[in-house]
C-alpha cells in the first residue's frame, strides 16, 4: 500500500513538472517567431497550472495579482518557485520582467 501511495505521489509530481514545460516560441501575426510577448510567455509556461485566463486551476488564481504582490515579489516567485510551483528560471530575465509587468496590469 505504501508503494502505491509513493508511486501516485511521484506520478503527480512528474505530471506537474511536465505541465509547466518550456515552449517559449510562437508565431505572431506576421508569421515570424516571437518569444518575448508576455502573453505568449504566460500561455506557454504558466497557463497549464494557472489557467488560460489566470483564474487558477492546479495553481492559484493570478487575476488581480498586482493587488496582492508587487513586481519584485512576482519576480522572486518566478525565479525561485514557491510551494509546489517550480522555478521558471528557464525563462530569460527580460521576459520574466515583462511577464511580471503584464501580470500586474491584468484585471
């Protein structure tokens, strides 16, 4: 029974990490690849846990996150992770800063 619990926990952890993957590129309206658009960075790296409209899913809601956290606090979480959220240090620093600004500006 303990083995089944351990296996289930490990499987959940792997699924969580897989869902927070690193797909940093997409195509803009001109058909060129862009990775610096903060909404694209969010959709590629955050939406699987926080939801496409930031309403929360596996992770907490990020709607009105600017009322709860400032930019430095958001960057700290992105760089180091928090709780079950892994660090998003694979996202370049300039993109993390744009993402933090974008999140703060969202309703």
